[in-house]
C-alpha cells in the first residue's frame, strides 16, 4: 500500500502532518510524533509579539488580530516577551533538524509590517524545510474596505516569499468574500501550500463577571464541511498544494480529505486528545480501508470526489438547504 504524497513540494511518507500545537512545542513529543508515523511536523508558532517585543515597534493591526489564532489563547501561559524566545525558537529548529528524518515546517504568526517578516530568513537559515504563514485579521472597523484587508494578506505573503527560498504555505480562513479568488492570488504569488482553514478561538460572554471572553475552540469531525467544500472546488485549479485542517480526527476524515482533493491533512486537536500514538492507529485503519476497497495508493484516491468528479456538484456549489430540510427526520 502506497500512502506517499507530496505537500509544498516536500515528499511525505503519508498524508498526516502534525499541526502546530503544544505537542509540537516539545522536542520529546515531536520525536514521539515522528516515531508514531507523522509525515511532517508544523512547529508551534512563533508570534509577532515574540519577535517585535518592543510595543512601539508594533503596527496597530497587531493586537486587533493576534488572539484570533487557534493556538494563541489558552494553550500557552502568559509570558514576558523578549528576543530570547525568538532566538530559542531558532535553536529548537536547528537542534531538531539534526535528529528528525521528516520535514520540519516553521510556523510564523503575524499581521503588521514590522521586522517579524525578516525573521523568516532566520527560520530558513536555522534549517526549516518550509514555512507556514498564519495571518488572521478580524476587520472590526466598518470603514475598512475588504480589498484593503486582502492586500494586507498578499503584501505579507509577497514580502516573505521575497526573503526566502524554502517553500511557503499560508493558512487561510474561510471568511473572505471570495475564497477561491484569494486562494488563486496566494498561489499566483508563489505560495506552495494552502491550509484550509485557520480555526479562530470562540467568543463567549461571562454573564456573572460581565465581560467578553475568548475560549479554546477544539475541533471535531463535524467541523470539516468548509474545508472539504473548498478543497473540492480548488482541486486542480491551482499550482499550490492543498491541506485540509480543522476537524481531522479519524481515518474516515483523512479519506474524505483525500477524495475532496487534498494533498495532506493537519491534525492537532485529535492528537492532543488521544496522544501521539493516535497517528499509528489512524495509519493502520487507513491502510485496512484502502485494502478492503481496492485502492493501491493515496494518489489514486486524490480528488476522486472533487467538484470535477462528483455526481452531485450541487453539494459543493449551492447553499440551499430546502431539500435537506424536506428530507430531514429526527
């Protein structure tokens, strides 16, 4: 059984990538992830605040968007920010590259136009095999035109791409007015991978403390819908690789992602819940299912139920729920 695939030009022994999380913040757990069968590692994120630690260096966009990252709140304790952290991140990459046999992809979070972008060059020099760029900005000002927000993303990507030669992927979100067009812009600029999608934290209200809250937003298989939809729509339309994130928890989820057109999947919540060994369980189940259904490789399966090949294109293209409600029964 051939589980091999390629993501961002990087050959992978199977489609399971360990996404950025506390598990990829420890050298020991990263090695356990590799031993369990992970095909690549996305390092825990280094945030713009940790690079541009002086407050006056930060653009006003920064703090409006920084806590919308799925990793940013709750997973990590509060910390005093200093350049020591950014230097330690580089040392981690350099050290891990000496022992890992699978690709190690650095994760860079930021929004402003500060020196954090220049840090991408240092990540490359430290030995990172690739770079995942995570930009999530929540436009709260009704006077800001959507095109300005889109340019914020494309400018950051273009600047990073001009600074490094390693492959760069970008973690998209699903709230662009035209996700397919944004995906095309990213791909045309030179992004080698698109991760569908970034997962923002939940907003809640403390009715006793009378305050707004942000809470961790763990994903489950029921959260895959938009990732599957847009992966199926974008399949074979872009030069960039596609990676399904958000909700990948079971071997069935991996199969759905591959059939929709993904080149790889990222897992975080399921590994945090079940431990690094969960990858081995998934690979066994994945292989057994493929043997039972006479699939010989991941490549054979890839895109087989994308928009181009499905018998029901309306499932991807239409937002109407009339027929579903008509047929629905408790």
